[in-house]
C-alpha cells in the first residue's frame, strides 16, 4: 500500500432497515462522523470518532484482506421483501473506489444471512468507532 493519507479519501457506510438499529458512518473533511438510530430513522445525534493512524491502517488492511474492491455493485435476494436490512458502502483509497449496496444480501453469502466477510467488515467499522 502506498503512503497516502492516514485514512481513505472517501468513506461512507450505512446499514439499517425499517425496524431495528441503524448505523450511518461518513468521513467529512478528515473527521469520522457517525449516527446510530432505531426504527429505520435518523437520530439527529451525530457523534465523532477519532481513530489513531494505526487504527486506520488496521481498517485498510482489513479492506485489502476482504478484497472489498472486488465486491459487486449490488446484492439483492428474493428475501428482500419485508424486514429488510439495507446497506450501502462508498469507499475510495489510493485511487481505487467501490460503491456497493445490498438488501438482505451480502458479499460471500448465498442467502439472506450475513456472510463472514461482511461481518468482518462491519466489525472493522465498529473498531474505528471505538467499539469492538
């Protein structure tokens, strides 16, 4: 990996649905902002996380290990009709970019279950926010 900025140039991640918890994370002017809500809405309470350069490096290593830039643009299954969990990812690092999204479907999963790869990515995002 080249010695670019200590964090991605663009990072936006959302996961949530009409019921249950949701998480919206975005990088704005080098600041990692996030919002947690429930019931498919937005809480209006935006918090800021301050990952250290080593934490960003660990995140970017996870991105490489999971081959996130190889994910398809869209993941949808027949199980996408009700109680849907939607997710969206936009990421740019060192001139490479990915925009991917899904509805009850995930990279590496044949059905509606969360794949090991997506679970590992979600855990990496939570680590950036200071939650393991």
